């Protein structure tokens, strides 16, 4: 395909050149400066660079970026999943990941392409190395945002938020030493990115760097200090096992919006504890965040325990999305606002409540499945009396119409049917049909599928209509 | 006039977005943006006709077809695109094709 060798990129650039040059005179006639035209060109080219269509062009122009991705030795095991999950919001897709498989501890180094726009989602299993040399191994998908110096990192609500309870037991990790000024952010130590997940405990961090912590981690730090003082180890937070490392993290650590609210609550309650503790040495960020997440997870579990027994569809929907559920239950904590307060929930109310609980977690397709399942299960399970049961059965019969239920073939929504990212825009020379066999003779087309762009001067195709 | 068909491509969409940004910052007028798009139509039609020389084969199953205003729209499933160098499979693709014989303004 042309994209692999770069001719598509060259074609696109030549088209851009043609358009810009042909518009130059017109722009001048309008009294506009050349700067405007150059702006247009820069905007256009930058958007094209960011898109996957120009990936081959980018490959040739990979410069040193702020991030160097290092793949672990066992990366090949999950490369398929990771490739699918590498979704960079600027619609980039780093295809270079799965092609390199290292069998030893040698690290495969990739530089993120130039022109990468933040935020960036990094899949699990990669090790990030910032420009300043710090290493972070990512266990779960990470969202990397760009934080200006002195500002709080923008929290990115993402469904692939940290699953801290899956992280290993708190082990040695960077411990911030600069904890006396929670709001202090050192511009020099803030690279152009902030990781919205605590690094894996096994990361190696170079010493001698001061940490710059946002306000939130200070609070759980205070809390853990309190725990340390009382020597009441929770099973998840094993502070004593930490290797107190004064090596702080130079990267801003921030949490997503949902833990933040939790931390704010902690902050209020632990303000006094803060004043009591003189210093927070050897603080394990993983421990702190893990603790917070545990609290919220317990909340979520309490909410779940209040719900009645799930229907099959619900359980399927939940199980099917187990992965996302684990990641997103933390980010969606704020949405579980009905369960905590309403402990006395009737069964009938529990069903819609459950739906509300999971709305934030389950995607639209699952919601449909839930509704369909609820519709049928409500009719079967809630009705107990024979009269109502008979009425429900009759309603089901009328709704489903078993006599003709098999005749309906259209199961897809028409609007969704035509909604796809894989599009071919072209001209047809000849479209031929014989019974149910179609033949296409197309020309001068631009194709976009699999996230990449292709062009053709002629395309011949066959298809059978079902 | 050239087909405006190619405005819904990566290239065309990024141009439209860029123009929208300039319009919002009032650096250009909408009329001028329209002129740019018309020029883009000409440029891409010419480029595709003259500067591209390759052939692609594909095979799949036809989900839907539509012919309206001399425009064919197909939705194919489980399609394999085959070129000399490689093979790409997609589960769903939409084809929008204008008449290649006549140069009608669309």
C-alpha cells in the first residue's frame, strides 16, 4: 500500500502545496497577509501530521521527544491487546509497538513521534522514561497529560483509570521528600507531562530530584503518616515493608476526578494530622493512592451489595465489561450517589437504581442489553400473583409475537449502520449486479480504514449481498 | 466544477477544521474559506486523476446498497483489500461513489 512507502504523504503534501499556492493570490486580493495563509498551512499540516493517515511521514521524522517508551521483555505477550488499546486522542496509533519483541531484559526504545498532542494514553506494560531520565513502569493504561508548571494537572476522566488494587503490594517507590509545601510545584522538575497513575513500585528513580506533588497526594500522605504512627497496618497498605526511598518523583502525580473528591474529604479530616506530623518521609505514593482507592472500592462494594440479585443480562453485561468495570469504578465513584444514602431500597426500586449505578460504567450497548434484559426479567420475576403473571405472559406474547418474530431481519439501527470510520470516497465506473452478486469498478478513490489512509486510481471489487 | 466528494476525507476534514479555526479567530471570512474548499476540490480531483497510479482489489459481503442522486453508497462487511504489497481486512467499510463519467457539480 502506498501508505507504507510514503507516497500518500507526499501526495497529500503536494495537494496542500497546490491549494495554498493557488490561494495565495486570492488571499492577497482580500487584503490578507501572507501570515494568514501560512497559519492555514500550518494548521492543516499539523492536523494531518497528527492523524494516522500520515503515519509513514511521521516515521521519517521522529525526533527526540519528551518520552521514550521502553518495552519490557515480555511485551510480546500482550502486544495485540496493547495495540488495540493504544488510543491516542489525537488519533494516532503507534504501530511500531508490536513489531519489536525482545527476549531479554534489553529495552526496546521508541520515541513518541513528534507532533504528539497531549493527552496521550499509554497502554499497560510499558515503561515510560521522561526526558529527565525517570522511569515509570505502567501496569495499567495511563493517561499522560501536559501540565504547565505551577498548575494542577488536568484530570482526565478515562475509563482506563488506575486499578490500584491490582497493583502489587506497596513496595519501594519514589517517596516525596518535599512534603512541607503541598502546593509548591517546581517548574524545573516538571517535564511536559504528568502521569495520572502512580508508577509501579519496581521503577527505578534517579536520586537527587525534588518532588513536586499536587495537593491531593499530600493528604493521603498525611493519612498514611498517621497510620504509620499508629502502626495499624492494613492488609493492603503495608507501609513497613517499604524501602524508604528519599528519591522523589519529579513528575507530577495526579489522580482523576473521582479520587480527588475522596481525597478532599480526607484532607478535611486529616488537616490536624498534618500539623502533628513533622515530616512525611519515605512516603510511598502507591500506598497512599492504594489506600484511597480501597476506600472507594469499599464504597462501591457497599453500593453493589445493596442491589438485588442481578439478572442474567446484567451479570453478563457486567462480566463482559469486567475489565472496564475495574478500571472505571474508581473514576465513576462520584456517580454512585444514589446507593450510599438509600440503604432501604425495595427490590423494584433496586432494579432501576442498579441501572443508574452502572450507567456510568457500562457503555451504551450494555445499557441496551440491560434494558432488554430488565424488560423481560421484570415481567417474569417481579410479578408473583397468578393474575399478574398471566397478564405479563400475555403482554410478552403480544410483544414478541412468536408467530412472526423470526421474520424481522433488520436488527441494526439504520443510523448506526452507516456510521463507520472506514470510508472509501471515490468515483464509480461501473456497478454491476447479477442476482445477489455485485461487482464494483471504481476509480480515483481515497480510502481510510484501519486508521490509515490509502489512495487508488482503480479498484475492482466483488461482494455478495445476503 | 469538481466533485466536493473528497471533502470528507482526512485531508478534507482537516482543511475544514483549520478553516473553521481561522474563521472563528476572524482571520478569514467564510466566503474565503469556501473559495479555499473549492480550490481544494479541484486540486484533489486533479491529483487523484493524474498523480496516482495503483490498483486495489477487494472482496466482501454487501450489507446495504443505496443509489440516490447518482451516488452509490454501499456498506460492506468483512472486506479484504488486496494490493500487490499487502492485504488488509476490515469488518465494516462504507463506500461512497459518485459517477465517474460525468463531471456534475455535486
